[in-house]
C-alpha cells in the first residue's frame, strides 16, 4: 500500500452537510482497498478562478493508504461524483517531509538554547545589584 495525499474541492453548498459527502468519499476509497489515515478540513474558501460557475469551494485534504493499481479507479469515480468540483491525488515526498521535521526540531532546540542563554545574564545582573 502506498501513501497518497488527496485534495478535494467540494461544492460550496455542501458546507452545511459535509458529513454525507465525506462518507461518500470514504466509501469510494475503502471500496478500492484504501484507508483514510488523516483528514484536514480547511472549510469554505475563495477559488483562484471560477470553476463550473462557482467562486467558492470547501477544501478538504485527506492522507490515504491505497494500492497503486487502484488510484486510477478512484480518479474515475471522483470524475463522475457530483459533490466534487476538482480533486488532485499526489504521492508525498516522504524523504523531504522527514528532513523538514528534523530541521524543525533542530530549530526549536536552538531557540530553546538561546532562550536559556538570554535568561542567565538577567539573573546575574539582578544578583549583583
């Protein structure tokens, strides 16, 4: 099973009843041997350009584990699903993500060290007075 990121733009009228649309997407993915591991709903946002005479859409991002041979089947079903305005399925660069996490941790560690060093001179100055 491979990991994929799926970006789905839903029709803006579905913002009220997203549960039904998300269950439909979940069913499409599970029927094709996949599993949704993470969901990130950004809510209703303005589109960069008009799509199907709509200016807004509900952005939802999924992290999915699915066999590579079934991705095409999922795309075909997404193409004929009325709730979906646009979608994009990509494979994340796991090495780059791991490197970014490492750099983020190192940066946080250095910031904590700087904070410790900044606190020390203030305490010494107070003690001398």
